[in-house]
């Protein structure tokens, strides 16, 4: 039972264009969402996050949008750069109790073509 | 050493042997997590330590897996009688949950190969 889904295993984008990575979730108790980037042979690194009380959070070239009614979030990268090529994981956090661990999606491999 | 460190970086073991994986979290981080990533899969939660509270072991796949955290710092994940399906990258993360910030900081992982 995948509570966090990234339905696109891969995405290719031309340098300078916008990259849009999507993520869907099923658990309405999730209250905090994060995006991580992972290069080969390295651990995931935190990229950007959003609380469920917001619908948008922006940090430089990265913007995360949250649509609670649709249980959908997306990460926009604009303009995309070759160094952005990595696997991007969407993650969600439960709001209470022992649900402190993050639930991760299966990741989307982004390739930015020069 | 400001980041999370893990050792060894790679481990090859024979089926049936026991292995120990080590994690050194960021100093001062009270929460520590273990995840694993199998080939082509996302990150799978294994176990969570928070301060002196009893660990959340709900993600451990079998009783062959155990973990401890000594002195609220270093953690060891032990896999007994390893099986080929245990082959994966084992990732450790730590965090200092406060003020709404729940970012977890990951180590580079230990790649375990069971032959």
C-alpha cells in the first residue's frame, strides 16, 4: 500500500526549460511534505519542504505546490540546469504519535539535457 | 565532521552471515532513522529512535533485523542470517525536530550485497 506515489520513474528536460515533478499521496493525516534530491552513491539531500497550511513555497529556482484537496504536490525547477540531474524523492510526514518517520515515494530520475 | 557518517560504505557478505552497519548522526540530533533502498525502489523506513523513548521498530521486515542506539548517539543496525533479499543500500538519517522543521539529514549509505 503505497501512501506516497511518484508515477513517473523518469523525466527528461532541456536545459533552461521548466522541470515539473509530481507526487500524489493517499493519507490525509500527512501534514508536512518534503522533496529530496539524490545523486548516485550519495545519501538524499533535503531540497525544499511545505507545510499543509500552505499551498506554495519557493526557494530560488525551486517551487513546491501543494493541492490538499487533490492530495497532490509538485516540484517545479526553473530554469533547469544539467546539475539538477538526479533522482528526486517526494516524502511526507505524519502529524502525530510515532509517525515521525518520513514516507517516501519511489523517486523520479530527472535528466536535464544540455 | 558535520554530516551523518556511515560505515562501512560497502559490505559484501555470504548468505547466512551476520552483519553490523554503523551510523554516526549529526552531533546534537536527537532523532535517528534507518531506511533501506532496494534496487529500483524508494526508501523503506526501518526503525526510528527519538531521545530516550522506546524505538519505533514498525518498519523492521523480520526478527533478523535489530538496531540499537548507544548513549543517544551512535547506532548499529544488525542483520542476522543474511538473505539475498537483504541486499540494498542502508541509509541512516538524523534530525533535530523542533519549530516545525522536520528535515532529515542522510548519510551516504552502506551498500550491502549478500551473495
